[in-house]
C-alpha cells in the first residue's frame, strides 16, 4: 500500500516540460520576422536622427521593445516552438536584426571617415547636436546614460515579454497547438512556504488539507491564484498556483511580491473538483475561457 501511495504521489508531482520540438515552418518564419525587425530598427533610427532629444522620452524605446516582443510571441506561437534553444535563437535574431539595422543607419554616412568605431567615439567626444540651430550639444556622458536606458527598455520588451509568455505557455502535442490559460479560483490561506512544502511532500491532493478560504481576513492578506491549462484529448490538465501579496523588506517596509508556488503540475480534473477548485461541470469549462494562451 505504501508503494502504491508513493507512486500516486510521484505522478501528482510531475510537471510539464516542453517537448523540444518546433514546427517545420519555424525556420522560414524567422526570415520575414527578422526583416520586419530590421525595418523597425531603420524607422527607429530615422526618428532619432531627426531629433536625438527623443531619447529623453522613454516611450519610443518602450514602444519599440513592445513591437519586437509582439513579433517574438508571434514567432514562438506560429512556429509552435517547444525547444528552448530555438526560442532563444528566434528572440535574439529579432533583437539583433533591429539593432544592426539601427546601428548601420546611424554610422553609414560617416563610414568613409573611419568606420563604426570612429563614429561612436565621436559621440562621446563631442556629444550630439541639439536640433534648432542653437549650437548646443547633448554631453557624451549624458548620452551614454540615455543609451543604457534605451537598451534596457528595448531588451525588456523584445526578450523579456516573449520569454515570460513562453515559460508560462503549454503546448498540447495531441491537439498540435498552444492551449489557453484560465484562472479557475482565487483563495486565501497559509504562507507560500507552507503551501509549497505541502505540495512537495503530498502532491496536489495535499492542497485540500491546508484550509484555504474564499475571503481574506483583512485587506493586507496575500491571495492565491489558481490557473489551469486544459489539455484536450487527455484526462489530465496543468495547474499553476501563484501567490500575490506583501512581504517585509528592508527597514521593515512592505513590498509587493509574486511567488510561483506550483508551476504547471499535471493534475486530474476529478482531483480539482474534489478540492473545490473546479466547481463547474466539465462541459461548462468551454464557456469560461479567458486570459489568452500562455
């Protein structure tokens, strides 16, 4: 009996992992996506050449990062990427195409005078002229700070957004598609450490013994969000449990924190219904989709 119990526990503790496959169309898709990213880089640099003071406003860099991030998500989704190396290659290709096009547009007019290195060295020696004929210049040190912020914002959008999406996404090999993620429950209860330890030692079934509540004891209590990837053509789904709340930081100051307690654990629908996390009938679940794939 003990061996059978351990077997059930090991099964309940298994978590989803990408299969390592990609669709055949992924590699051809990389080409037009990289061209779009390069075009965005040329347009971005044209705006900066028109008025370098745009760097003072982070919205342009943020918009460029979000555009590249949308391209990355589209590439990963349409290419059905379940391979970590391929996902990184696709996202870095988009980022490099954007930056190489922007850099080429910035330095090409001065290539006969010394090439890439001489052009960028001139930025730090002389700064960038301020438009309007005033004769003033943006100092090189200040310009480097703007460049650092620009690179961070673009990198966060171009790589951070699609990578976060991909790490949360789940692909159904049977249905040959990414499946949506749905929030099925909102609960309140013990500390995240206790929930994680109960799950580690007792599996998903142990969540029913932790005394989760439907309402918080006060407005400062953290909340647990239960997310479900419903996997078609199988008898198991994927459960993710996240905790959102305040923790004590430096000098006793609270700060908001998100903790992933359980990430994409295999679980049977009957177990969720027993735990009260899936009160709907299975046929009604199709009418409650939300929050998009990933």
